């Protein structure tokens, strides 16, 4: 079984591959795998997700697909066919596009069956929420104390007014010793490669969820594989 995870851009691919390296190594032992595939940007993601997903679902009855665009921004799509203001609406847009593409080849009933292997999700509000969730690793990378500032919890709720990427950019400018500029294709994967246990980005020390939607997506994939992306403490 292969899980194909469609994202917007190359920085998303590099970061998720770094974060999931241990999991992907485990899956490879049983012939399974995760492939993270960029669709260039958010606009092209919407135009491509239906056809790309339908083709893979129809090609192999075992594979699963995840749609993982950024939720931010939403304003450019307000008056078009991909309008969305929240996660539920974004997921509905993805599912609609996949269904349309499937129904060009199979019946509505068959399309519904295939859709069970597709999960519309999102990096809420963008990839950099994972860097804020990995605060210890981000601080270690910058060689500064852990207290990097304040943001909303769960970190996925750090929203349109000041999305996670802007927070991370501010941290790089203000806290790094040489005032370096954040480069998503370089720094996101460098930080997330330091995460040894994905539970660290899921839960605070008090047990509060930091990124429930991302965890829900990882759990969905883990259930399909029969190999979870992380181990619960009791295990």
C-alpha cells in the first residue's frame, strides 16, 4: 500500500519527508510507503487534485490518498469555484473535485466507494504550524532558549491575521544570532528532522493537543497501514 499525500509546494514535501523519515523506514520493511507529491501552489492544487487523485484511486485498489493544502490564504478564492473560509469547506471542495473526476470514469456508487480511500485535510493554517509545535527543536536549531514567543494553542488555531509562517519568520529575524531570514525549502525540513517522536508535536507537556487536524490525518493513515506513525505511551 502506498499513501500519496498531495501538498502545495516543495517545502511541504521536504518538511513532511523529514518528519516522517522513521515512519517511512518502518513502512518500507513491509512493502508499504508514503509519497509526498507537490502540486506547485494552492491554485494549481485545486485544479489538479481531482484528476491526480482519481487516477491513483482507480489504478490501485489498495492505495490511499490525502489532500493536504494550506488553509491560508482563503481570500483569493472567495468569489470562485474553490471558495472556502474554514477547514470543513476546504475539505468539501477537495472531495467535490475528486468525486467529479471519478464520475468521469465510473458510476456514482463506485465513486463513493473509491472516495473512502481519500481524506481531504489541510495544513492548518500552513506548514509552519508544525515548526511552532516543534518549539524545542526550533529553539535548538536557532541555538536560543526555548521561550520563542507566544502563539495560539492549539497551534493550528494560529490563524489568518498572523499565520504560523509569519510567526516563524519573526522568530528567525529576532532570535537567530545572525538575524537570518527564514527559507521554507531549507529550514522547515532542517527543524523537523530533529523531531525524534511525533508525539512531541502533537501534545504539550500537559497533554493538550497542539495540532489535532494533523494528528487526525496521521492517525487515519496509520490505521490504513496497520503501522501507526507514533507509539502511544502505553505501547
